[in-house]
């Protein structure tokens, strides 16, 4: 019977596709057959050729589906984690804010007069701006010029100060030159008073006829100008022993004012020594010392007071001091040499400040 044939075909199909994938395919075939069966069974009663063709397509489709389901299935994913409890916190609704809507005024139409006034005002403002910029630039220029002038003035001050310093140095040098020239002129032309040896002459004593020798120390001025306020004093000592360094050269005679011309010579006071004493000096049994001091000024204004000291000792006596002097028969001679002290001039003297005190 046709109805049975149809059942046999379905059964065979089930047997051919037995298994997990086949069952799914059979279910798919049945579903497709059910959708198409209304048309098929309505046209043919039983399982004719048309029904076979109608069932062939679902069968092929079932075969492909079976092959697809026969493929190995992937491992099933792990079960989903249990849902997390979420606590929902409600937020109170915000209060509405009042908004004031300000309407934009409609643009005002500018008249021709207003436009001209505005353009004139803008032109004036632009002119003021330009003039202000020019004035600012001019002011900056003046400031720069002032700074430059200040620097130039400072530079001039530095050079003026240096010039003043140089001028001061030159003036001081000129002044020093004048002073040196003046001092040189004074030193070259002032008076210089020195001891100028001694003279001796033999004389016979009227009382007993004994010979004595009158000795006179001499002073000379080696300068080119005469002396001023000259005072001289001389003294002598006839001693049995030589004087020592502690000897006091005392002037016991009164000072005699005098004047010595330029390159002139004067004699001071004399003193007498008998021939017997001169013979003792000749034999070194006695010692004859002569010393003196001269104070004077020169002709130049504000010149300081000058002083000259001397001390000589008689040595190398030749001839017979007991006989009178004769150039052929008895040329008696005495040599006076400087003693080791009391020979100085001006600042070279130890007690120059107290030169008047003996």
C-alpha cells in the first residue's frame, strides 16, 4: 500500500541516520516534510513518483545536516558565575533652576549723521593714538639722548678728574722744580764759612826776652754771597795728656760779630804760647788743641741759621820754637790736623739745635 510505502521510506531514513546527529536530521526532515506535505499529499494519493521527488530534497538536506552535526562539538563553555547582588541607591531629583530668558534687543538702525559722528570720533581717537605713539617714541628718544649725554658727561668728568690729577701732578712737579731750583740757587750762592788754618808769628817778651808764638785761627767764606749776623768764638787748651771723647769744648771767650765777604778771609782772636811750651809740644810732652764755632746766616730771606765747628791739634813741629822765626835760619813750622770730633757744619753737628750752648 502507498501509505505503507511512505512509512517504510521514513523508517529507512531513520535507520540510515541513526545516532545523535541523525536524530536531529530526522527531526529536521520531518519538519520540512510537514511543511511540504500538504502540497504533496493533496496532489497524489499514496507514495507516487512526485512524492519521492518531493521527499528527496529534504533527504539530501538531512544528509548534509547530519554530516554537519557529526563533526566534533567544541567543549561547552564553563557555567556562568552566579549573579552579583547590586544595590540600587535612589538619588533625589534635583530641584529645577529658574532661568530668566533675556530677549536680544533688535539692532538699532544707524543714521547717516550718527555714522558720520562715529567715523569722526574714531578718526579722532586714531589720531590721538598716533600722536600718543609718536610722543612716546619722541620721549624714549629724548630719554636715550639724556642717558647718552649723562654717560658722556660722566666720561668727561673722569677725564677732567684725570686731567686735574695730571695738572696737579704737573703743578706739584713745577712747584717742586721751582723749590729745587731755588734750593739749588741758594745752595750754589749762599755763604759757606769754614775754618781756614792758623797763622803763627814769633815775638820776644819785653820783660825777659823769651820767645812766644802768637797763633791766630782764620775763617773763610767760600760762598758767592757775604754772611749775615756772623758770630765767631775760638779757644785753645795746652794739656799734658790727650783729650778723650768726653772732653767738653767750652767757649769761654765772648763771641765777636763779624762779616766775611764772598770768598773772603778773616782772622779771629789770637792767643800766645811760649817757646818752652811749644818745645814740650814738639817733644809730645804736651798737647795743644784749638777749636772754634761760627754762627751766621746768608743773604736769602728766611734762611736758617748756619753753624760751623772745628777742632785741630798741633803736630809735626819743625825748627827751634825757642828762637824767633827766620826763613833761612829758623823756618819754624807747625802742622795743625783735624781732631776726630768737633768738626762739622749745620745738621752734621750732633748738638746742632743747642749749638749756642757749650
